[in-house]
């Protein structure tokens, strides 16, 4: 798990782990911990502190593929936000 600072809309994540083989980017606020997951309309997973609406993680599925195809990645959190390839570059190199 690499320490980074990734901004996606109003969310700020400070840890990232990228699974290049599966093309899955795991973003966390602090160290990974138990959380409740909720799938977004785009197929990603928001992770919430149990029993709250505080987002503590985000799992981005097909992250690099989507960035290569579209130049951005859209996530509904609950409002729709997007992240550019530049904003995710440091996290995608954390393999």
C-alpha cells in the first residue's frame, strides 16, 4: 500500500494499491479497514465506515482501461464526480 494523495471530486484518498493484472485500483482513507461496500452505477465499489455514510475507500474496476479509452473515470459518490488520468497517475503506479 503506497501513500499518495488522490482527489476524486470532493473525496481525498491517501493510500492506493493497484492490481495491474486485474486492472483494479484500491483507494483508501488511512489504512485499509473493515467497511461496508456499495456498488456504484458504473460498477465501482464505495466503501463506508460501518453504520455511517463516511466514505473510507473506493475500488475502481478497469481503472487504466477506462482512462485509456475515455481519458477520465466517472464515479457516482452519491453525486457523479470524475477523475482525470493525471489525477490518478500516482496511484496507478503504486503496483
